[in-house]
């Protein structure tokens, strides 16, 4: 499919398999329970799209735009993103395991309750992003920038506090203890003051 206009269409319940979408306008589309399997999206516009309980399984997105898009309860297992634009993307729930987002600019992204285990976030720019209750277990965060990100409730077991910029990041108490332990320090109760 090349240079087609699907803007504002309702794709709910539809299934697509091994299709190539090239320069397709998907602005403001609605998709509830749709499935895209092994599809490729090159220079597509998904701005403002609303995707609910939709699967993008092993899909490839190249130079596509997601400004203001919302994914709720979606499954993107094994999908990859290359040179895409994500301004104000919101992801709530869903399974994004093994997703490839290396070097992605995710500075204005909101992620809540997303399973991002084993995802490739190497070199991703997450400065200032909201990342609440996200499972990052086993995720690659090599050279990712978490400066000023709100990370409360997320699994930070894969974060190397020496190699990953965390200046100004917001963490909860349990995360703070885990990060201090990752630095090799021991966390113990305070010594009582002598009278």
C-alpha cells in the first residue's frame, strides 16, 4: 500500500499480515482489537492514532510519526522502530517485550504499566519522560539517558547507575535503595545518637 489516505478510518477488528505500508496517512485512525502481523510501516503518519487491544507483532516501523498517538493494552512483541518520531506518545499497559527502540527520542513519552522486558533501549533519550510502573527487567539500557525522568514504581534492575545518566530523575524509596546497592553500598538502619 503506497501513499494511501486512511486518516480517521476505523480499523477495529481488522487483520493485516505481511503487508508493506509506505507513506500511508494513518492520522487519527481508531483501532480496537485489530492485528498487524509482520507488517512494515515506512514513512507513515500515525499521529493522533488511538490503538486499543491491538497487536503489532514483529512489525517494523521506519521513519514513521507517532505524535499524540495512544496505545492502550496493545501487544507490540518483537517490533522495531528506526528513526521514528514519538512526541507526546502515550502507552498504557500492554506487552512491548523484545521491542527495538535503540537511539529513539522518547523525551516526551508517557509509559504506564507497560511490559518492556528484554526491550532494546540502548542509547534511547528518555530525559524528562514519564515511566511509571514499567517492567524494564532485562532491558538493554546501555547509554540510555534517564536525566529528569519520572521512574516511580518501575523495575530499575537493569539500570547501571554509573553508566546511565540519572541526574534529576524521580525515584521512589525502594528504587533509591536498589540504586544505592547497585553502586556497591550497603543500606543499613541509622546509628542511634549517643546521649
